[in-house]
C-alpha cells in the first residue's frame, strides 16, 4: 500500500511534524504512535499491512500522527510541569493543525476514528473525550491511562484537562456530554506480559459513571503488550464496527 507524507513546521510545537497516510477513500482512521515513536511506527511493525484489505475495500483511509511522549511523559529528566505543558500543546496541535489537515486531505470527511496502543491508546481516547466533534469512535488497545507514574503527586491545569481520569468525572450536563454519549469507545487489553488490564477497567468505570458508552474487552493471559496483539485487535474491531 503506497504511503504519502504530510509534513509542515508546526506553529504549535515549533518543530517539523509529519502525518503518514495510506489508502484512497473511506472513514478516516487516525493512529497515535506507541510510546516515543514516530508516524511510521505502525507501518514498521506491519499493522498497516493487516489493514490493507479494509483500505482496498474503500472502508477506511489511514493516517498516523507522530508522538511527543519521548520529550514529555517518558523523559525521566523532564520536570512534571514540562510534561503536562507539552501534552497540552500537542492537543492544540491536533485540534488546530493535524485534524484540519486530515479532514482537508480526505475531502472534508469527518468525524474520524482514533486508535492507538499503549500511550497511543491514551491519545486516541483522550482525543475523542476532548473533541467529540472531530471523533466518533476511539479504539484503545493495551492502554496506558494512569500517568501518575511519570508525574508523581504533581498537579496543574494542563494535567487535569488532559487526563480523562480527572476531567471526565466533572463534566457538566450539557451539549458536550450529550454528544459524548452518542460516541463509542473500545477499551481492549490482554492479561499477559506487560499488560495492565486494571487501567482499562478503571477507564471504563469512569466513562460508565457519566453515561459515555464503552466496550471493555479483556482478553486472556496469553495476550501480551506487543504488536501481534494489536495486529489482531485493530482490524477485527474496525471490520466489526464500521460499515
């Protein structure tokens, strides 16, 4: 499947950012990189290959955005305030630059599906919860949702407004919550090596308490936090849930 790159100097992040895209037509599926990886993460580990039948059928068009987690959450030398600030700026980049660029590239088609594994699951789910006007389905695989491990007891407004465990319970009744209740979130995880199913379960509980639909799938002890799991999960969920 031929790949194209959309690249520009981001006014928000003050650096060159790239979005990789595959396919020609269909529902936009926006992938968020795992950990500190780049926009080619999913191609490198053959996940794009397993999505090829859905792309060839014209059901999806795939986009992959880069990550800033290596300079933020995962940098052991970064101050917690820098980590939370960088995530807030990344969210601004998505809202003001990446999502409009993706919509323009696919002829204005929106809302999107967002998906990701590990930290990418956090970004996919958070994007829907913050911007349901842009995203109507999120698929979080082997999600890492509790970031206190990287910031300790540090708290500020950037962390609060970019951490669903904090801001979702306090969402007021109104148009945004009404819209969120029409969206769909899949939280899928294994119980094998390096998996943390309790994080997905806790996220599901937070969403359920506000009436936001989610499907929690906890697979077996032989399902690990690794690419073979995600190459199985993502095409299965997309095939099942999309027209």
